[in-house]
C-alpha cells in the first residue's frame, strides 16, 4: 500500500511539473494535454485519476506555487539573525530567483494574467508576499530603520507595483536581463524614500547582509 501511494504521489507530481512547463510556455488556452502527458510520461487514465480537467490541473499548479511562496515567507520571517529590511531583501531576492529558475512559480506568473484565472491573483503568491512585506515594514519602523511616519500600507502597495512592473518589463526587453538586480533596485528606491537617516548611512557603508541562494531552494515537487 505504501509503495502504491508513493507511486501515485510521484505520478501526480510529475503531471503537475509537466503542466507547469506547458502553461508557462504556452499559456492556459493554448496548453496541450497531450504535451503535458508526454512530458510527465503518465497515462491519460492516471492524469484523470488525479485531475478532473485542464482547469483542475492549472489550479493544482497555482496551489503548488502558493505553497512555495508561503514556505519562503515563513522561512524568512523566522530569521532572528537579520534586521527586518535585510529579511525583506532576502525574500525579494528569492522571489526573483524563483521567477528565473522555478517552473512552478513561472507558471503561476503566466496563469494569473489570463482571464480564466484573474480572480486567483487575490489568493495567489502575491498576497502572501504583500502580507509578509507589511509585517516586515512594521518591524522596520519599530527597529528605527524606517521613519516613524512611514505608512506600511503605502510601502507595501508601492513595492508590489514596482516589483510587478520590473517583472513585466523583462518580457518586453530583448536580450538577457538580471531580474535580481532589477528587484533589488526597486526595493532600494522604495526603502530610501521612507528610511531613517541612520539606516541610510549604515546601508551606504555596509550594503545588504544577505541574499538568497539558488542551491538552498526547493525547485522540485
């Protein structure tokens, strides 16, 4: 029984991974179930055992992406060795890394801009990042990194828009673009608008204390 359950888990994971590749490349409407099956090496019967439809499969990809965003946020929030803004920098850097290398997160980015899944934006990874950003903004105010009159909601909205803009601009620019540098640039511009003079002086002297590492991320299923 245990062996069968493990085989079923692996089959489901392989289908989700293959679907993420297909959705990320072709979008939802043009995605081919046949190509998903070929990529997963699963049978059609196995696919319909786990998923009722292409929409059901797409939502499984979205849910998997949300789980990764949640795990990332919880891991960074638990860092007691870093200041709030260094934690925020590390989380934003990880998001950029995932958008460059994690096919699940890449697929979520592609799916949520399509009409079929536009409502899922409100419950997606962006919502988790937004909540975490606000928590860290409040902590940064308490730690004297951001000014006492800084508005956490304004900070969160502005950063979210800046990161989203940088990500979509990458699709319009021909040639390689370092998304991590673009995200870091957007984060620094928003922070510097609300930071205390003490934090700015220390930052200009020491820079960021941490960054995400690709080898530490779980990119499989």
